[in-house]
């Protein structure tokens, strides 16, 4: 390992629905997740392509969903496994989400950490109800939804707008064909979209971020 003494590993979501995958791929990925969830120093965030297998809600379905993949995943991952996933996570002063937090979702908010904790709690309850939408997992116009995308749907190329004096790390929006991270903002408050089809990751050490 390049970092044998690493404290935590945070996965930004979208474990399922790769291009041209099938139920066998989904089963293998689910088993990998099952094993990884046993490690206390590993954090898993919901991606939009995970939510529609975790919860049967009409507000979570998106492209790539297939019933046979859902059955294969459900044979391995149970509700206790999904309950270990989060919508957001902090490392030092970096906010980590699947797709990024748009500034308009937090207008007038003075305590961002407290706000997100409360909103995550309400989203965790809402997603378990078939008839409840929540801005956190809401798809915006940029991704064929309505309004503004939440932190599992915000499009980094079209939709994302940074929050002043906040550093964010997220994925969701593939950066191709270049396959290089998209960096938004001005130093020291940079925002990184690192969905480069598994070509990059970020190391946060001593309060600084390093792209690898």
C-alpha cells in the first residue's frame, strides 16, 4: 500500500450500474461492499446509482436500474448494510459528498455542519418512504429532473456553484475524454470533481489535498 498508516478511506458512491454491466457484476460488487463495510475506517457515501437498489422509492430511480441487478444485490446487502452509508462526510474542513453541494441549497445557513446533519437525518427517513422526495437525493434539470440537483445528483459541468469559503470533494460527473479532475474555485477554497473513471483519488494530509 502507498499509505499503510492511512486513517480513513472515503468512497464517494456509485458502486453500481457501470456501462454494460449485468446482475453478475452487481453481485460481485455487492459482495465486495459487504466485505469492505466490516472495516471501521472505511466510509461509504450514497450515489444516485446506489440509492435505487437500497430503497424502493419512486424518487430514487435513475438510468441503469435493472430488476435482476436489484435482486442480486438484495441477496447480499441487507438493510443493516445500507444503514452504514451516509449522504455526506467531513474530513477536516473538506465536505465530501457524491455529487457536490450547490450554494443555493444553503442560502442563509450559518452553521453548515449542523444544517447538513439535520438534513441528512430527514433524508434518511424520507428515502425509506416511497412517497417522499428530499432535496438531498433530488435530480435537477441538468439530469432530466426538476429544479436544482441535490448532493447525489448535482452536475459538476453544468449545475454546480461553489459555496464561498468551503472546500468540497465529490464525483458523479464523469470527466472525459480527458480523464483529469475538474477543479472549481480559487485557492485556498478549491472544489474537486474526481470522477475520472477510477483514474484518480485524493489524499488529505495535514489539512492539504493532494491529487494522485
